[in-house]
């Protein structure tokens, strides 16, 4: 009888398992919904320009999490009968634990993305500061070279004038010594005439010794000045000279509208094209020093040596990133000879996305702008 009962239980269990619906797809579905929710939360946080709202959203996520906790409900009445479906409760608990771990992992990824975004902003600001400092240093170095050369030439003229005066003084002292020697010889002949004449002779000899000492001192000083003059000339010769065809030039553009991405494209007279992908070109003067991807921002291109001919500068409205307003850009061009600020240019993303400006550079570094 017992064996018959076991067989009936066995067949009833098998029938229950055959009628049971497989619900494993819910695991994949819950994973997908969690990832989508985390993705849209991250996009929302990154698009928020208000730092206070961003921090408030992060605090809310860290406190509440992505899913609210389920509240257990108490059911009055008799305890339900345990079935084979309820036997899978430990497996469901494991799934919930795994989902919670994934939730924490996504939250950490969002926080890391925010930290990286802040770091990128700080990096862009540092690149702009470095570019401005580099330009300022170039201007100071050029002004310093010019000032040092002028001072050295001035000192050289002063030393030459001093040498001429010393040579003139030395000739005058030689003539005076000759005159005193002649007078001394004449006075020696009449030295026996009186005591006053003897005293005068001693004074003359003493003066002659002093004059000879001064003459030697002047000769030493003259040699020192000649040596210093030679060193100064050598220093002037060693000073690097600025060539007539070496002139730096910088093209600079800035915009204050938020989120807009403005690209600048430079084509030099030889057909070489610089942009955000090709910041530098081998054996070609010029490089992009700053490239902002979202406004407010700046872009700048610098060359240490201009090429005679026409530079083609194109300003392109690359992306709006949600800001549908027109972009107003303010370009400037300057070199070691002058600074020229161009009028403001308005770009419309749907109608007028680009504006091209021509810069004609002469051999002496002078440039003119044609719009």
C-alpha cells in the first residue's frame, strides 16, 4: 500500500513540474530595466548644469537607491499551504541580492562618470591657462631680447667715449711731463742760484713722479676697458637675432553660449589643414593649443613662424547639445606686430553653420583680414 502511495506522489509531482511555467526570463528583464534606469539617470545628471541640483540628485540616489524596498504585508487568516513554487524562495532571494549588487555597481559607475566630467572641465581650464601663459612668455621674451640689445649698444658707446677721453688725458699728461722735464732741466742748471729754486725743483720732480704713476694707472684702466669692450661685442654677436621672416601669429575664438560646440579649421598657404583631429603636422609650423568641446569655451591655433600667403580660417557650428539658440562667436587675430579683433559672428545650426575668413600674410609679417 505504501509503495502504491509513493508511486502516486511521484506521478503527481511530475505532472506539476510539466504544468509549471518557466519564468527565468524575468531575471534578464529585470537586469535590462535596471541598466536602462541607471543609464537615463546618468544622462540626466550629466546634462544638468546646476551643481546644486547635481549634488542633490546624487545624495538622493545614495540614500534611496534605484529601487524602493518592498514592504512585507501581514495576511490574517490561516497559514497558506506550502507548494513547490514557494520552495524556490531561496533562489529568488539570491536573485534579489545579485540585483542589489548590480544596482550598487551602477551607482558607483555614475559617481565615477561625474568625477571624470569634473576632471575634464578642470583640465580644459588648465590648458587655456597654459596657452595664455605661453603667449605672454613669448611676448616678454621678444621684448626682453630687444631691450637687452638696445642696452648693450648704449653701454658700448659709453665705453668707447670713455676710452677716447682716457687716451686724450694720457696724451695731455705726456705733454705735461715733457714740459715739466724741460723746465726741470732748465731749473737744474740754475739750482745753485737760490734755495727757492731748489725747493721748486723738488716739487717738480714730485709732480713728475705722480704724473708718471697716473699715466700708468690710465694705461691699465684703458686696457681693462678695451677688454670689457671686446667681451661686450662678443656678447652682442652671440645674442640670437630675430629674422625678418620669423613672425608668430595666433588665431583665437571664444563663445559664451552654453553647451555649443564650435570647431575651428585652419588651412595654411601650402594647403596643410589643421583641425581637432590633426592638431599638429610634421615639419609644418602651427598647432592647436586649446580645443573646447562645449561652451562657454575657446579654441586657439598658434604658429611660431608665418608663411607668406593666404590662410583660410573656417568657424563651424559642430553641435548644439540641446541648446537651440544661435551661437555668437568672437574671433581675434594677433602677432608680434599688431592685434585685430574681428566683429562678432552669429552662426545658426539649421541655416548658417559655417563662416570662412581669409588672412593675407605679407613677407614682413603684416596681415590683413578679408571676410
